[in-house]
C-alpha cells in the first residue's frame, strides 16, 4: 500500500498511525538537514508527544540547503510528508510506525527569500540542525570559525542570497529583529561535543563579520542548548524498503530504519517556548557535559575503533565485526582501560551497564548497520571522538597502543584497499587530501600526524605515541588485522 494520507487507515493493523489529525497541526520548528537521524530522533519524539494530544503547534518544516536534498523533499512530498519509522532489532519488541511530525519541506535553491521568510515567521520558535560534524566550519586545531571558506565569503558578500546555514540564520534573525519578532532557539542535534556552544560560536563569528549590531542582538536574545543525541540509524537501502513492503505491506519511498534504543539529553535553555518532550522520554538537565562526554568517547570512539579495522579485515557491517570475538575484546579493552578512567560520574548512569548496552547495540544483526556509514567523514570525526581520548592518555603518561591502533587503521583504510585486495571509495569530503597524506609509506607518519586540524599538537610531539602508531601500521601491513589484535590484547 502506497504511503500517503489517503491510504493511512488501509495499512496493516501492526503499523502504528498518528493519533492526531494532520490538519490540526501547525509548524513551530524549522529543521535544517532532514536525514535519517533527524527523522528517527527529533521527529520521532515530537510525533510521540503529538500522539498524546499535545504539541500540535510544534510540527516541523524541513529545510534543505543542498542540491542533494531535492530527492528527499520530493519523496516526502509525494507521500504527504509522511514516513515510516522501521525499528530493527534482534528481539520482538520493535515497532513500525508512521510519523506525521514533518509537515512541509523547503529547499534553498527554490528561493532564498521564501526560506528566509519562513525562518522569520513568528510561529517558528525553534530552528534545529543536523548538518554533520563538519558543517559548523570550525577549525578543530584552534577552535576558530573558518571565515575564509568560499561559501562563507559568498554569504557575507550576498546577505540576501545566502547558501549556508549561517547566512540563512542571520538573514532570518535580522528580519525578526527589524520586525520586533522574538528570536528563536537554535538547537543543534549533531553528534559533536558541546554542540550548542559550537553553534553559538560559529554563528556569532559569522554575524560579527556581517553586522556587529546583529551580533549583539543574537548574543542577547538567542539561546543555544547543548544536547546529547543517540540512536543508531543506518542509511536506508533498497533492501530496507523491500523488507518493509514484504513484512508490513508499506510502500514508502524513504522510510527510516533505526535500532529500538533512543536517547536525548537536552539542556533546558529555550528563549521562545518548547515542546514538553520530557513527557515522552527526553531528559532535561542544566548540564549535558557528562552525558555528552560519555556518549562521544564511549559510543562514537568505540565505533571508530571497530570500523576501520573491520573494513580492512573485509567486513562491511558493524554486526560482522561484533561476531568476531577479537573485535569485541579489543572494544572492551579500549572502553575499560583507555576511556572510562577519563570520565566524570554521569548522573543516573551506571557506566558498566552502559558499556554492556553498547556491545549489545553494536551486535544488532537485524539492523545491518553499514561500516561505510560509520567510516564516513573520518577527518571530521577523529578530532571530536578519538583525539581528546589520546591527548588525555598522553598527558597522563598512559599506554597509547590501543588508541594508536584506531589511527593506524584509519591511515591504512585511506589507501582504499582491504587485506583481501578489494578496493572501495573513501566517503569523506577531504578524501583526496587525506589519501595524499598516506600515499608514501615512508613519509606517512610524518605527513599524517602533522595535520594539526585533525591531530592537534600533542600527538606528533609524543615520541611514545608516534612509536606506537608506527608499530601498529607495520603490524597491520605485514601481519594483518587479526594478528595485530592478538598482539595488542596479549
């Protein structure tokens, strides 16, 4: 059955439907960067709250700033912006649910002014973001906004025809200021440390270059809550679409597949109201930092520890690596010995239980999470997920070989061929730059570790880490992944 408003009540009985009338909703959130994660996370929570009869004035208007977003918009529009959330897990307590929280989607390339007007509409009280770790234009080596980027320079020169998230946010906030409209909250849902603070720094830096009066108004009137977000959400494949159709009879052009687990810890700092998400499981807090550090260092850091090694070994799915006991032992050693001693106590969380949960989640066979997805954008992920752990190990004089193996595996992965001789492409916007760094084995250590925006300054200066990195690279080249893991775990 084709998914749309007309067919909603013709779907199979096990498919859960919105408990509210779509026509009763009003848009209160604009979300920039509609992809799988947003739909499985923020839209999921918003829909759950709407199903209780609340928050019908907090429906979401999607926003696409990239040419690639057109297909997503077209697929959603064709089915009245409905989509299916398809949980995949190894137990029977998964659900299939149609979500109606997204009610429209605008594309920047269809008209900048239309989008600016939407963001300036008084009904829009939250603008949320999933623009990837690299989308904030922050140089990881010094924490500064990269104003020299061509797209940023374009938006500064053409403020009424922006192309970047910062250009659109400033244009809309300028219009709101001029009209006396209250500001909106800007809420990052991206997977990076202190995501709200990073968003604030980037936007204020851009606004300073554009109009210091506007910068001052933003500083006084806009809030930027930090958040910890978590749900494993693979790329939707044709196989997933067919699986949904075969099992549940739903013909959805763009369903979202995800694990049953979901978590959102959010600072309660909103300047213009918010949905009562706490009623559907969101945890509000004054300080998200301990949750954020736990998740980023343990979950995201362990993901990177597994995936490049797994890809080199010839695996292509996360659960395949977890079916290999050596990988599980290595992941546990990395979490227990390298990461956990660095973490502050996390209110309400038992770290031992949390790590057990991660092993179970990564082992989820049904979800078939692609290693390629987790491997993508390594040059942006390393500075956020792995380098802080390594820097602390170096500062504390601790063993660095397990952590060095993560970097060594990435270095060899960048060569584009696994140990079975199979070739693959590197999904990273800086792929050509990164691959050039590792092209010459003799110069690889010197060239790669010297890239300050990825590795900072402490790592190349640590003789112990450099030696560990070179040992790992040589072992991976000469004896392969399995033998290297056996040595490191011995």
